[in-house]
């Protein structure tokens, strides 16, 4: 198939390009700055320079493409001005999906987020992992990233219902693995842990999934996904508390894990101070309020639908963490990188 990919230099997008090329597909990527395409080195692909707001370019470059993967997103938990985020995530999504429909793409896969799925606050008892049927309560749209992605998902569903565009939605949980070049907030957890920059932790629950499984899930969604449906791309064994996650990192790396769990109220107060400082300096806060507020919820998910209907791979999360550690070390993200660990997964 001839595939068009946005967000190809991001964490999920780069892994998707590698998976598509390995599967023998032709890949055309939309890049704002081709100079940032180091993660695509060695992979056959065609580059189109432009952005999500250029509708004429999108319509022209999507011609003759069989599949469109709209992965690009502005992912920030703090910005001085959030207007560009909405422009990219909402207007950009509408532009890409409509252009793909006009070009006659057979499948359009939109990358949403599990942040658009309903959750309950964290509590002393384990809760049922959320599924695609759990509706988002308005109060859970607690930051601009989630609001913009929720609006974008509504755009995708609107274009499927009203214009009958062949859209399938995928909702990745917390990807981990190689090629997290920026890195993402979840990758930052690993980097900070390895660099001993995590004196304490705020406990929460996350669903960890190997980023290559997420990439494979995109391809499977194009092949097998039901139109107008959304699929959680996660791991059935990946619902871990942060304490469990840090224990796994300690086991794999040999580095000590923090033992002090920060109370939620203290984390919230510290984040508020962080953001006040950032509003003056323009330097993004290390612990934004949006991240702390998200930690109130147990972000555990059930990927059963994607496993049953798509055949979503289920690489053990331990393997994903081991590969992420190795990649961060090999690419210079870790100081004093001769670890007693990075021992690999059994």
C-alpha cells in the first residue's frame, strides 16, 4: 500500500514508519522540518515538507495514497498560549482527514489518545480498567491537551458519520520503547530515573505498551478496523502503579528507586509554584499542574477489543522498558551510562 503519515518524527510516528517500511509498504511523510528526521534514518520514505494547515498541499500529496495515518499532534501539558495547540490538533486534524477523504484513501487511521476515554479517580481499591465504551465526563477534560484531542476525536467521528469517510480511531495508552527522541513525558520518567533525578514520586496508575505494538496496531486498524470505531492500543498486562513501574526500572537498570511518595496536595502546591515561575520566565515547568491533576486518576485500560478484533501484539512491558533503557543509553540521554543493570528482560 502507499501510505501517507503525519507526525513521522514523533515517538509513535517514527516507529510506525519503520513498521510500514518493514512490511513492504511505500511511505510518504509530511514534515515541517526535514532536518529533524534522524529517527527515520535508513528507512525508505518520501518526504513532503509542509504543515497541517496547508490544505492544498495535503490534497495534492494524498492523491494516489491508499492509507492515511494522522499521527501528528501538539503534546504539551503547559504553554503560555494554547491557541497553536488547538490549531494543530483540531483544525489540523480536520484538514488531514478531509483531504484524505477527498483523495479517495481506502482507510484513514486517526491517532487519538486514551485521554479521551472516561476514568474514575484513583482510590484504595483496584478499579476496572476502562474500555472504549467508558464515556468522558466533562470534568475530566482537565487540561488543554486533553480538550484539544477530545475535540479532534469528535471531528473524526463527525466526518465518519456525516461524510462517511473511512475513518478508524486508535487510542494508544502509554507507549514505551526505542526512538523516543524528544522524549515524551513517559520517556522522561525513564530518563529522569536513570539520571537519578527522581527523588520522590507521585503514585498513579498507567497502562504501559510497547511502542512497536502501538505502531503495529495502526497498521492492523487500517487492515481490519471497523469504520467509526475506536480501539485502545495497550497491553492487557500493562496496568501498573507508579511504584511497580519504578521497581521494574530498578530491576532492569540497577539504579535505586525513590522511596518517598509525594502526597497529592503537596504535588499540587509544588506544581502551582512551578507554573507561576514559568509564567514569568517562559521556561516550561518540570511538573505542570496538568500532569499532577491527571495523576489523580488510575489510568488503567482494557485493550481486549483491539486484541480480539485486530490481533494487537502483546509484547511484555518489561521488554519495552529494557529496550527503552538501552536506546536512551546508546543515544546519550543518560549520564554515567555504565549501569550495573540495563540487564534486559527475561
